C-alpha cells in the first residue's frame, strides 16, 4: 500500500510504523463484510478501509469509495490498482453531501485525513471539490447497501441525510460505522443530536465502539443524544466516539 510521506502524522504514520489503522474498527469491518456485499467508504482517504473491504467482498461484491481531496484520491486510485481491485471498487473524486454541487475543502497540514468542509480558526488553505448527493448518485447503481463507513470530519450529518433513501431501503442487516464528533458537527452547522435523530429513523440498534475493551457496548439514541448535548455544553470539548448501527458482530 502506498502512503503519504512524513507530512502525515496520523494514518500514514500509523500504517508505516504498525501496519494497521484503528485496530478495533479494522476487526469490526473484517467481521461484518462478506463475499458479495456492497460497501460504501465515505471519506476513503488513501484507501485503507477500501482495500480491506474489496478483499472481503470478492469478485461478486462492490466497494464504492468517495474521497474529495486530490492527493488522497490519487493515492487511493493507485492503491486500488496496485492490489488489482479495479473491477470491484468504484472510485469517486467527490465528497458525499445532502446536495450536489461544489464546496471548499479546508486542508490540514499534518493530518491528511483531517481535511474538512467547514473553515476553522487555523486559517487552513482550501481547494474546491465536488459534492455528490448520495441517493441520487446511487440511483441506477445500487438500491441498497450492506456496510457503510462514514468518517468525514464533521460532514457526517450531511452525508447521512443525502444517503437516507438508500439506507432506508437497505433493511435490518445494514451496518453503519461512523465517527461522532459533536464539536465538528457543530462547526458544520448541525449537531451530534441532529445526527443521532436522523440515524434513529433507520430503526437500527446503536452500539458504542469501545476502543479500550475492544467490544461493542449497546446504547440508545436518547443516551447518545444526551452525550452529544453534554459535549456541546462545553465549547472547547473535542470529545468523540465511533458508533456502529445495525446488528452486532
């Protein structure tokens, strides 16, 4: 797998030093994805989870990977080709959103997986990127998905809103692995509680991804919304967690 150089102190550094990124999330994806599945990787970065999913779904499955940042996308495409997965991975140089169009993507200098669609006080440089409305993009391609990973640095509510018709059609076996960061969601003009309320419409069970114990902890929409509101009550609180919706693995 091709990586960023020393400028990236996070994903590429972890893969270079330890050969793995987010070990428990990696294990969850490998346990959840099976041959023939249809997988969405929203915020694919350089393709770590895309490659894992493509290896699992096999020739009968399909992985859809969205990455808007040009340098990340170039590495994503090269990594897919390097592993011979072009026939099972569809790549899109765009960010998923609740409406198609264009937006500014604000770039992090040392965490090349932390680019975001909302400006911050750091005065980041920005590039113009394409936005795709999820369910409109999937119309005619897939009517349902089996596994969805969303890590979009505060744009998660927009991503889920745009995908909602496709997610609702995916049924009770759908699993969604998602980063929940109230501060980032708030800076994007929404909130963690709004995101949880939208996800609850799918009728799927909620689980907290416990990094310390490497287990899934069952929870509820109400409990997660309360946690989000508590984080929002402290403006400098950058607390986050990963959650899994759908059947436990």
